[in-house]
C-alpha cells in the first residue's frame, strides 16, 4: 500500500528511503498497487543507461484518467476537483467537482474522436489557464492521444516549430486569454503558426475573450460546437504502461527545443506518490500551485498528481501583479489555501512590494509553502518563511526538471528539518551521485560537483521525441551509466543538497528555462548581426537576466534603434520572456582555438567581474577581451 510509504516522521523518511534503495522493485510495486490497473504488470523494471532504455511496470495496462477521475466518483464525486480563479478578481471563481470534471473530460474526449483523433495522434494545446485547458489535457489522455501543451506565451514561430517537430494533427486553442490588464490574441498567433504546419487538420477554438478572430472553413471549429451532442461518458482507451502520455518541450543548450517524452504508468505512480508524500496532503485540503499548465510543474502538480490523489487543486488564470501585488495573498485567503507552491522569481518580486499588501491578509489557512524552478536565495527563503508562513509553515524547496517528471530532491513538509536555499534530501527511490571533473563519483559528504542520478525512477523521460540519439548525447554520454542533470550541486556535512545552478548553456530567467542558442539564433536573424553570444547574469527579481553580446557587421549608426530592433526580433521569434536585459555591441567574440565561444569570460564581463577572468592565453583572439572590458565600463 502507498500509505505506509508516506513518511510521518523524519526517522520514517530514512527508513523508507533505505528500503527504496535496497529493494527498488518491491518498493515501487507496493506503491503502484494502490492504483487502478486494467491488467497488472509482468515485470517492474527493465533498464540500461547505456542505451538508454528504461521501462517500468512492463505489460501493465491502465488509463491515467480512470485514476484521476473515475475511481474518485463513488467517494468524492461531489468534492471539488478544480477551483478556478479567474484573471479578474471581480469575476466569479468556479468550483468543478470530480463528477463534473469527469463528464466534461468524457465529452471533450468524444469531441476529439469525432474530429478524427485516435490513439497515438499528437494534439497541440495552446491555451490560457482556463478549466478547459485541464479538460483538453485529460481528454487526450482519455483516448490515448499524446498531448503537447505549449505555453501560451510562446511566439508563433516557437509554436509552429513544436507542432512540426511532433507532427501534431490538431491544435486546441482559444480566441484569446487575459493576463492582468492585457488581452493576448492567441488565435492570431495560431493562425500565423499554422501557415507553416501541414500536419494540422483541425483546430478547436474555445471562446474566452469574445474578440473577433478569423475562423478558417473546414479547419477551425468552435469548442462549443465540437461539444454539441457529445455524450457524457467515454470509454477510456486501455494504455500500456509505456505508451506515450505526453510530449513537453524544454529548451536545449543547442539548437531546437527537446520534446521530452513521458509515458503513462511510471509517471502516474511517481507524480501521485511524491505529491502526497512531499506536501503531506490531507483530505479536503486546498492546494494551489501557481505555475502554468504549459510547464512540467503544471502537468505533474496541478493536473495529474493532485487529481490522481483525489485532491482539490486550484488553477489561477491571472498574474501575481494584477490588480496589485497582493493578488496571491488575497486569493490564498479567499479560497482558504492550505498548500501554496510558487517560484522564487515570484517570491522575490512580491518581497519588494509594499508590506501592507501582505499584512492586510490573514494567511492563516496556510500549512505548507513550496518553491520550484531555480535556486532560491536565502533572503527570499526567509521572507517567504517568516512573512508568508509566519514561521509556522515548512518551506519545501523542490528540485526537479521537465526530464525528471516529478520531485527529485525536497524536504518532506514538516518532517525534514529545512535549511534556507537547500533542497535538502533525495526523495525515496532517487539515487544521486555528485561527480567530479574527471567523471568520478565523489563519495564523501562535503563535496561539490555535477549532479547525476544513477538509478532509474518511474517518471523519468524515456526519450526525446524523434531523436533518441540526442537523448543519449544530452543526458547519458557525459558520465558513464548515469543520468546527468545539467546542474551543479553541493552536499554538506548533514548530507543535504544545495543546487548551485546550471552548468550548461541553459539560462533560467524568472523561472523559465531558456536556451542560449534559441535566443542567439533569433538575434542573428538581424541583417546587421553577424554573431551573438548570450549569457545569464544575476538579477534581483528574475534570478537571472540575459546579456547579449552582439557582433555587428557595420558599427551601428544608432545603437538605441538597433537595440530596439533586436528586442522586437527576440520577442517575435522566441517570446517576450527571452528579451535581453542588456545588449553590448562588440567587434568580435572571445573564441577558443577550436572556434567555441568562451562563455566563461562573457559571464564574468556580464557580472561586472573583470578582475578575475582566468586564463585567456588559449584564446584565438585575446585582444577582444580588452574591448569587452572597456565597453562594459562605458
Ligand atoms: C531546472 C529545470 C521542475 C519544474 C520547473 C523547472 C532548476 C528547478 C529547482 C530548485 C534549484 C532548481 C534546475 C533544473 N531548478 N527547481 N528547487 N532549486 N534549481 O523545470 O524548466 O525543466 O528546469 O530548473 O536548474 O535543472 P525545467
């Protein structure tokens, strides 16, 4: 049973952890036994990190939506599954019960079928944070279609690239979305993207803003029309444990985004277990994760984990800063939120706001606070703990990735003694290794190095869609027989882990994972730009911001105008989130002899730390460094 794998004391955590390492298969099959399977698995685990190949619950048959919905109907049919809080606090919020959600998911699943979607087809979902987004996700899972949710802040170019990479047959979108006082015209973006997407046959469009949009005959269908006459039950497609559940794109350090593939059985077991264990969720509590369903956090810990656990999960359409910076706290009180899970970038922004915006709210319902997305600085941790949690709520700093599917390192709420900025200890079943420069595991306690994982866990990504070689190269080639996370990490005398940030070319800006290559490509499209290198530098609110070093063909006549054009390009091609905070025009970039850009030096310049540039003698063009330093001072 899952129950006795959920720790209730800190000692119990250690006991459970040890058990999970000594007998992983016994451990995970006991947990998996508390789910509904149409057919039990024949074998728990098969793996080989050299290939890499990982399979869990082999031969097991299930449908994840039966676990998220059907099995709760008897006991919890009338309990709220989703609380929806709209962008505008003056508009009514919605409470959707498990019964209602089940009906809506079944109806939309039937609508998908009716529009030609079958098991295995890819469906792209590009929607604002409205309940229909969760419905669309679950409806795909109901019929075995593979969803690919694209965050509705991405540009048409990013959207079409993702649609084409996995040859989606359908797009589900809305006319638009509200974000604070702005309206996003999502359907316009989809229309532009679809000019380049030959695989898309149908586009279902939810009406949200009511603004006028184009509807293309034969391709576009209104959501309400698609739902018309659909019956309220849809027989779930029986899936194999290892059938695809979804694809979710994450930025890579080179080239195009990586379509991470997650499969049904292991993902379900792991997200549900970690949700219950980490937050110590109790029946009837209200849980609010502020992420967007466009990111893995929303997939695993707004939709699948909480719903499989029979929890009440909240979806928030708006932004933390509108109508004012007190919106989160007002909403916590309004819905008596017990567990609140957000990102350091939001915490830092709210910390800078007028304290009265916090103080005028009770926040008494809060029991657990969570953070995710990037290392949380100590100052923000203390503010969150003291001012929001009033010193009574454990802060769970959950370290994980799109690729891991679920929490990897995190305190267990109320049990693990916390330490600011430490993600603390591995979840049961997670076997970590810190590797040194030479690729050897550092066995001692107080060590620093690259963070790897040396044993499979059920929710790990199985491949990169359409590119298994890239999956191997990115994650399994650096350290033999280990999954390399891309993060640096320290372990202290207590065995606690502190994540020190990315060691590759991914920059995390305000919790969004951006590939340097994507942004560089965009800037390079300008006719006067010959080459660009982008690095991150520390930023008070966003954690990191982007610094672009741009090598132009001709010395720009009007630097400000060119900067404006570059910002527009990045906005249009990658999305506004990727806009550089600073741009420097240079006559060349520091390069190694093999032609690789020396980002290490650019990072130092961006940080304003030009005293300590390290060895520059191996550079092809050492003179350029002086120019960078002079420009930076200027
Ligand atoms: C990268 C993964 C997992 C959901 C959101 C991001 C960084 C994530 C933490 C944390 C320090 C963190 C890592 C990781 N990260 N959580 N608690 N402490 N760093 O998912 O977009 O796949 O990004 O986010 O660098 O590798 P993602």
